[in-house]
């Protein structure tokens, strides 16, 4: 099995469903991904007589932030998510922080897009952030 060893973020792969349910590779528009893999809720179940905290593991939960460069051409990141307000189902995602070579880490799951503000400043390139919440569990595996 291949491992990525040390890697650079420029190799990241991010795919996201469009509204038709087709997984689209938006990697060439993505500047950064944050929030994956999701955290596990931890519930404090410490009771009297304990000598330290005791924890009960809960469900995976997380907010995902994907920073993108704006481009409104076909199959760009903006084109894939621009109609998110009319979504009726969660969207699938696939994330490879080091790339998609066989054996490299792959995180998959479903998410619901909450917002994607599109700010503009006259002296800066247009960028936007896809703010999403994990829907269900994410799966940490490897590319095959």
C-alpha cells in the first residue's frame, strides 16, 4: 500500500456532488479545506468519587469549510454549488488531502451546504467559502 509520506497541500483533491447527484472534481478551484475528518462529540460522564473526568464517545459532528476561487464557468466550484438553497438532499463529497494516488488517505461522506458568501473587494481576487455541515458520518479510508 502506498503512503503519501510528507505531502504538500497543492496536491489536494476535493469532489462534491452537483444538484443532479454527479460527483464533480472541483480541486482546481479549491484553495483550502478545513474540518475533515470530523470531530467526535465527547460527553462528560464523570460521577461522584471519580479521580478524573470520564468520557462517553458520541456521534461524529463537524463543520466543513472549503475556500474556493470564484469562476462561474461550467463545472467550476461556484457552478457546482450556486443553487444550494434549493437542495432537497445532502451532497456527497470525497477529499484527498495529499492527492488521489492509490493508498493515500481518502475521506468521504455527505454534507449539507449552509452558506457560501461571495464577498468582493476591488483590489483582490474573488474567493468564497462553502460552509457545510457533515450529514451522518464521514469515512476515513484510502484510495484504491
